[in-house]
């Protein structure tokens, strides 16, 4: 895996994890998990914990990067996710 594919995978993992655990658009999913398994359940904790969720997101992203990292589709998708994550960090820092 090249350094570029690794860094794009890192950015994609960060953005997907952030979306799942913190983003308002995924709040319904987190509420559904808490309603289904209970507020104090391990699944509810998993979908709210960035450290916990990132290992599972990375477990999906890493094989995809390994097998398809050289393709335009992977690189465009991972670049968009990485830029989104960096733009979010920058906006917090600049505001």
C-alpha cells in the first residue's frame, strides 16, 4: 500500500467514524441502537465512542484500500472524505 493510499484511508476512516459517532445526520441511527439495545448497552456505547467505532471502520477501509487503493473510484471517494474531515477540523480551528 502506498503512502498516499494509506493517508487517504486514514482520512476516510476519520471522517466515517466522525459521521457515525458525532454527526447530527447519524443521530437517528445512534438513537435507534440505544432504543433497540438500551442506553447503557455495549452497542449504544460503540456507536457513540470514536475510539471504539474507528477500529471497526478501519477494519472495512483497510481491506478496501489494499484491494482497490489504486483505482480512481477509491481515490476519489477517499479524497472527498479526507477533505471533508480536514475542512471540519479547519473550520473548528478558524472559527
